[in-house]
């Protein structure tokens, strides 16, 4: 099989396309012919050697997100069968309940090999069947960004119809959060510095989009748009540059799901959390049970993931460079 390996973290050019023997599934494992993968910000900073959570394993096969069909099963497999269309779970050993060290140590494309390969061995319990209306390219967008957004809104945010959700930017997590929020009948306020992207966010259902460069005090604008009340749920992806304003943009007793550090590390002043009685929760993607619940909602609502661009497998490095350029709207996908 052909696969990409990260032989020298530091730059995108540290990725190399190599030949390896075809793998064989062991007990309670399945072999998947990967048809598509998608990129997350984590994948970029892993390749660049900037991922703070943990150093990647040597000669890592990158990417957590991928979809394909099961082509072989190991002994004892009962959940899946040859021919099933599946996506791998971000953490191969987080089935349900709270995250633990075992789950964290099974994160694909970091702690263990990922999906930027023609064939991948997955745990039987580490894969989910795709919604029938989604193709492989769309299915490949789900494991990290979509599950993260679902966890933020449903598990942490306890979203309900009529809530106001504040999302930041137009990356994968934020767009899925917008789509899920609208599915639940919530109102969405978004931030963006791009007029073109703002129009696309509005077309997808955002009631208002705040230009955070033209309006640096965007938290105050969010309060104005909510009649002084603030957002029920803030999907916080920025980090140091946005977190203090997210505290002020949330309503009293609001929920803030802290997902990313796109603007670098942060030193947090806890006073707004205390004064506003906020519930601030960090999250690390989600479990297989969350993935399955999300897929049921996606199937029922006919949700279509937003794909910015699809690159061929041979141009995987160009896909990384496209993501790094930050001009994308939605997910960057690699078709195998």
C-alpha cells in the first residue's frame, strides 16, 4: 500500500509518500480501504512540530479523519462487515463516558497512525457506519470537526430551540456548529473578518456576522444583538485573542466550550467567570457514542458537510498548504 509518513516534523515537506506492506486486521479489528481523508488544524501543527499535546510517534501516518469501506475483518468482529461504509473515530478506544488516559493514547494521527494511507486497520469499536446520503468525501469530514461541534453544543451546551449560539470564524468546527445549531432551532451569531465569508455564513443561516477587525469590541456587539443578554453558548476556537471577549459575550450562566488555541496560549483572568457565573469546559473531540448520536441527527436532518476543496492523494502536501493559507471555507479534503 501507499501511505504518507511524517519522517521529520517541522515543515510540510517532512511528509513523504512511501510503500509499506498491506496490513492485516487482528482480533476485533477491521481493514478499511480509505477513500477520503480531511484536514484539521491539529494536523497542520503536528506536521510543523507545534502540537503541544504530545509529540507524534516516529514515522507517523498522519490525519485523524478518514472514510472508506471495510474490505476484511479480523477474528471476533460482530459490529461491522465487509462492504460497510465507515469513518474511523478520532480516538479508537473512547467508546462512551468520560475521556480517560487510555482513550487519549488512542488518538489517530498523533499517538497512533492515522488515515493518510490507502489501507488502515481500525478497532471494531473505533469505527462508525456513515449516514447513507453522504459520500466518502463528506464522511471524511466528520470524525474531528463535526464530533467536536456536536460535543460543544449538545453534551456541554445542552442546546435547545431558541438558544443563541456564538461561533467564531469559518473553519470546520465553527461551520458544523452553525449547521447543528440551526438544526436544533437555535439563533446563530458568527464572527469573521471576510465580507465574502460573512455572506456565506448568512446564507447558511447565521442571523448576524460581526467583523471582528472592524469591530474589535465584538463582545459588545454580540451583547447588543442579543438585547444585552448575551449568548447562551459560545463555541470558542480562538484562545488567547478571543477567550476574554467570549467571557463577556456570554449571558449570565452561559456555557463556553473551549476547543482551540488558534491565537496561541492564554493566561486567563477568572474574574469574569465568577462574576457572570459561567460554565467553561474544555473538550477534546468526543466519543464513539457521541459520533453515532450525531450521525443519527445528520441522517434525520439531511445535513450536508461543507467542503472547501478536494485534492487528489498525490497532492496531499498541497492540501496542507491550502489549509495553512487560511483562505478555506469549510473542510479541506483529500480523495484517495
